[in-house]
């Protein structure tokens, strides 16, 4: 059986997910850069988004729609295995369907929520929080604003956990700032 070295796994996963999304759609509708912090861990994340072109609900000049969010992230653990002098790096690849309530013009304030799957290159063990296994769920809630120039600025709270599929499963939380641009 062929096994991939850990650094190649996220790249293969991104390629497969991108090919799957491209088969259904076209080039990405937007791109994003996110910075997050939580539990003595910093995250830098790049993303590409594909809009759902049909709303799930529409009325009074607003709608509930959504998008697919494909991300590649670098996590820097500052207290690896609880040690103040130890850092560790983890790569994360994720795919998340996100629901968004916003105006029909897609400009102005919005609220969103999503739950997706994230593959971590290594099991997370930082500052007393352990996420067993490589596959994690990532859920978030957020608010944001899309400006007339298609710049999207948002604030999210995100939680990662394996949903109790493996023990230990302490979970970890991040505060996320997102800067995006719609094409």
C-alpha cells in the first residue's frame, strides 16, 4: 500500500477538493486571508469560496444563502504538550459549507454560521488541550460587513473538536479576523 508523507497529504486533499468543487462550478467567487488566536495558538489561513447561487430563503430584500469555504492554514502552537518553551507547527486543510444571512445586494452587514471538516497534519496537543486524531470538525459563528468595493471584513468565533470520535477530545477555540475580496 502506498502512503503519503505528512507534508504531501494536505496538498493532495486540497487538489481533490478543488477538483470536486471545480467540476460543479467555476473559478472561486472570492478569496480570504484570516488570522486567529486561541489557547496559546496562532493561525494564519488562506481560503477560496464558491457561492451557492440559489438562496435557501428570500424575503424583504434579504436572504439566507451560502458558500463553500476551502481553506489551508498554518497553526503555531506556543505551548506544545504544555511546555512554555516548546513550539510546534500544524497544517490544516478544511472544507466548510457556510450559511449566510444578508441583504440581496450582498453589500452591508451579515451573519453566518458553518460546520466543516478539517484535516490536521498532526494531532493537536497544546496548553493542556488535546485533539486526538487528524480529522476534526470546525464550527463557527460570525458577523461581518461587505463594502461597496467587494471587500469583506468579519469577526468569527471558531471551535475545533473531533466530536467525541476519539479520546481525549478537549476541543479548542479561536477568535478569527477575516479579510476577503469578492471577484
